[in-house]
C-alpha cells in the first residue's frame, strides 16, 4: 500500500494488487484488501491491478475471481471504472483471445475527483500482453502534484539501448515446467535485473510538479 500526500492533512490511498487463479490465496488477499479499504474508508481509495477475473464486460462467462471482485465492490461501495467509464475495453490479449482482467475501482471519496479512465495500447516498447490503464485524477480542480525527495532516481527509458535489452532477455532460458506463480516471479526478477543492467537510473534534483518515473 502506498499513501501519497497531495495537500496538508489529505491523502490518497493507492492499492495495487494481483490476484492469482488459486482460490485459497485470493481469499487471503481479499481479506487483507477488505481491512485496508475499511480502515482508510474516510480517504479517497483507488484499487487497481490484475484481478484475473471476468465480470462479463466482453460477454465472457463470469468466473470465480469475478464473483469475489463483484462482491468486494458491492460490499464496500466501490465503483468499477472499467464498467462505468472505461468503455468496457479488453485489457489483455493473446493470439485470438481477448479479455478484461485488469481493473481500477474507487470509493466515493475518490470518485468525485476522477475525470477520466481509459484503456490504451502500451506506449513503451515492452513485451507484455496487457494493455495500459490510465486514470486522470484531479484534486479540487488542480492536477494532483507530488513533491519529490531531494534525490530521486528515474529509469532512463528515452536513452535506453532496447536492442541490447532484447538480446540479454533473449539469452535467458525460461523455466516453463514449474508453478505458474513461481515462473512469474522468476520472470519479474529477471526483467528487473535486466532493466537495471541495460537501462539504468539517473539521479535528478528535487522539484514539485508532475512526477514521472522515467526520463
């Protein structure tokens, strides 16, 4: 959980989570998620992530994960932005398959500041079968600003050597026979290590303004 201070004594609670396809794990995660949103219910709360659930946006069959998601939203009075203002677009695709499994949902405190939410093609040359979810959020008519610390590191994406990045990843032998969660962890770990090695970060000075995580 990450809490961003945007004005004196005001916070936004941003929760990013991932739901697996294993029922027992998801029950534990939703229990934790329930506690978090209830504890901070007086603040604007935004929950987003790969929920691995089909709520029927594209006419697909509602699965077990989606029942949990729907129950969570209804029980805590959260609005699923994918359904209400996200135009019901797919967020994941692989070959001939398309699905909506990545979501953004907000409580009433956050909803009054949401201006737009959309699903777009990824703007960065990153190998992923997920699409990017973008949220436009304003606080009292002003764009949300983030004050950065005196020394902040950012990924140097604009000057990155993407050909070398692709070669290094291409040389890695992926394990395809293990548990899907273990394989995902291995891939994320390898991807992060390759990004640090090939792309790297640069330090930048303190400023107050729109915070970008790349240069």
